[in-house]
């Protein structure tokens, strides 16, 4: 069977690889590692074997992945074909996958007992090359393109330490069985069933407790059943498995296969270890792991012990200084409380997990110093920060609000948006309130805003960073995917209300992420949005939004159309009193559309893709809301899955300025009046939501 048809079996476990002091094999049918010192494993990424014999898959580096494989491939098939076994191209049935059993000991060491970043996986795969896999929630196993494809032939049993809405995880401490993707077909909170006097009761286990635990994965080839069992280290294997799922692996696995472990980190600094590992095939159980020979997990040092010892020494020697120290401490405490005073109300108790302490944000940004300032605009200033305890980089935005009217609703929506997870959306981590400020905390994007790459070097082309066409088209497609998720795929309809290039950020791999949800509006699917004050940015405002103040997904589509034209042309939405859409229309009428493309690309772009982007931008920027496409249709246009509708020049012969003026609203007075503008942006955070 060709190698590219071989199928990975992955047991995604949020766990840690362990050391190998000895390994025994029996004709390739079984092996056991009682620690990994001296083991000849195939390692890549951040994976390494420590001097003590631990397999360390991740070393505390953020957004990293590591893999460790047994060097010899295994043959898991044998015996007569079973019912439901896959067929070869000539119509014959292949042999069934034999029963096999796996046992391993793992541990996760995080800086905090209540926070970790993603998990680890035991994997059976046709290759040891997983270089195309992504980090974070993909666990170093799949990526955005191949996750969920039937051609993956993938089975995963995961012990995951992060709840990812994208994969429908049940909790941040769960075990799951997955088929062909990281979305579990069956899952359960981590733990085991104890046997007491013939009765069985569930006992919870915390995957990030820093304690070593043992996992057993057994496949019964006759019953085509997968059993997953776990227990604390040193405890006998429980009689009842934690999970049991019927799945014929003869339709999933192929020959030969490699077995090993994979893990990945996100923005935190967790470390994943494997201490021991054994495997038995052909119906034989996995050999017992000698717990006494396993290496020990590294321990997180406790600063509290050091402080206690210091107090024991100092207090007897300085009793007189205690009174003085108490007085000084009292003064400092009062000053500190005044310095970090926050605004808290009773209704905020329900949002506790999403609220940051002002003290933590103050220290993260070094007191909101100018040296940490990332940018400023009509809605406030954004600072780069590093949270002291977790080491996570964040972007902290300070927003002023003039009154407390509507603040409860505003915070409720912010917290709700904080549950959104999508690869093209900047994650909103939480908020803080202090005096007359609202502070929003986001994931930090190291490559800054898209606006910087399009306009940051105006007047100095030599110093201006720019993006090639391939990256620009990928940015357009990524923002479209994020908006489609907000409008149609999430549990509520989310209208962003402030789509612009400065709110599109680039992550470490230059992927586009739509951010700044400070103005977003939520409502239930099937409902109609309520009229509100006009908010947004000049040049991106749809005509009907200026007239009615009612933000809808189609007003987002209009702003997205302007965004697409700006990215493609490299020009701002309004230049010298000329709207960008009108300028592009002139090229359309003159059949010189390709000449509207940013000249800084020096002709190095796909004219077909560029013209497609410009036409999509014009269609989305149509002054009539009913003529605009949905974001799902936009994605289909960009992916070539749906042809663009016929757009005659007569239909496109509209003038945005004239249209708005015919409605009795002079666009320039609307866009530039100081009564509604603040640094180029219309805003109202207190009563305008």
C-alpha cells in the first residue's frame, strides 16, 4: 500500500512525554521504555530527551511543537479479513487490524495549577514527518486545510487542557476520541472509575496537577472497540474504562505505521513530558511499566518557602524594626490601593474569570509607559504588555467612557465576545474598569497592523514595509473567513462595526486576524438589530448606516468592500476628497481596472486575482444593501467556488457622493464634522452601544 494512504492514529492527550532508561523489543510486536535515557527515538521540533531520561516534548517556548517517535515502524495487520475491512484497488479485501494495547506515563508541568496551554497526543501515523502541522489547538498533528478531511485516516484519543470552541471541546480538562480531526466523537472529563465494594464511582483527575499519571489504550480487533483508561501513577489499571468507542480501525490504519507522541503550546509556557511507554500487538497486552525505574518530573520552585525561611531568620533579630516596618507597610499599602483602585460593581461578579486586575495590567505594561505604546486612535491607546505570572504577551487597550450608562450591557457583550475562537480573529481575553477608563485585553500580534504595511511608509518609499500580492490576497481571504464566522457560524450574530486596515493585525506567520471588538454588537440569529448611534470610521460607513444608525452584517460587508479595495490599491478610502470606490469605478468604466492595483507591487501580482479582488470590493461597496453579497458568498467568489454575478458598467455607474447627497445627507459634513468626529473616528462608548 502506498505510503500516502497510511493512516495516523492519534491519542491526543494534553500530557507530557517521559524518559527512557531501557527499551525491550520482541520481533517488533512489543516494546517497553522504563524511562528514555539512551533510547534511539526519532525527535523533531522542541522535543528532546533530558539527562534524567524524560522525553520533553515542549520546553516552555510559546507556539512550539515537538514530536517523538519509536524509530521502527510497526505492522498491525494480520490474520483473515474482517467484515468492514477496506478494499484494495483490485477489489480484494485487506487484512484486519489486530488487537493491540498501549500504556504510557505522562505529566504536564505548568507555571500555574489553573492554567495550561493545550495538550499532547499519542499518535500512530504513516510517517514521522508532521512538519506541516500547526501549533496551539492543532497539537502539532493537523492544520487548517486537512483537519476533518476523510483522507486523514486519523484516530485520536486526546487528553486536552484547553477548551477549544472550534473543536467543540466539553471542558478544559477532558479526554476525547477523535476520528479524522481534532473534534471528538466521544469525550469525558479526565478521571477514572474506582471500584469500591463492587460499586464504581468516578474520581476526577486534573491533567495539569504536575503529577504523573498513567494511560492505557486498548483496541479489541474482534469487537472493533477502543477503550481508554487512566489512573494516578502507581494505581492498578481500573476495571472500567473511562471511554469506550466502537470503531473499525481496519478502515483507518494502514501498513506500516509509526507510533509516537506529539504536543504543542500556545501563548503559555507549559512543559509536556513522557516518563514511560509500552506497546503490545497481536492481542498481547502492553508490558507493565516499572514505576520504580521512571525518572521524576521537574518541580516548580515555591517562592513562598523561601519567604518563610527568610522570616524565621529576620523576625528574631529585628523585633524593634517590626513596628517601623508595619508603619511603612501601612503607608505603602494605602498608597498602593489608591494607585490600583478599580471600579467594581455587584453585577460584575458573574464575569469574574474575564476580569483582569488593574495591578497586573499596570505591571505588564510597565505603568503604561510610552515605550510600550503600540498605537493610538479615536478610541484610545494600545500598549504591549507581558503578564508577570504567565509570561503571556498581550495588547492592552485603554478606552475612556464618559458615563456609566449602558456599561453593564457593554461589559456583558465584551465577555460574550471573549468566548469566540477563530484563527482569523484576535482573541479578546478580558477587561478591567478603573475610574473613567475601560481597559480591554487582547492577544498580542507581533507583526502589528495591516495599515502599517499599506500606508506606514507614505512619503518615504525606501523605508516603507510592504506586502507582496500573495500575502495581500491571503489577508483578504482571512478577514472574509473571520467575518463569515462572526455573521453566520457563531452562536450569535456579531456585527463588528469597525472594519478597517488598522484593526486587521498580523500574527507571527503574517496571517490576518480581525481585532478590536470594542464596538461590536451582538444579537440572536433571526432577530433584527436595534437602532443605535452611528459608530465607525470615515470612508468605511455604509450609506444606510449614516441614515438610520442601524448596524447589520451588510454594513460590515460594505466596510469589507472598502477594505478589499484599500488592500489591493494601496490607497486610503478617502484621498483629497475623492472616495476610493469612485476612483476604482473610473478604472472599471475605462477598462483599465488592472491599473488600479498598488504600483508598489511593480507588476508582480496575478492580474486575474487582483481583478477578482477589485470586483468583489466594488460589489461589496454597492450603495444598495440588497445588492451586496453575504460573507459566505464572498468566500465562494474568492475561492472560485461561485462565479461573480454579471456586473454591467451601467449597473456600476453609481457615485457614492452623489448617492448620499440625494438622500439629503452631505457626505463631507457627515464625515468631517467635529460634532461627531474624534481623531477621524465617530465614537460613543457610553450610551451608543
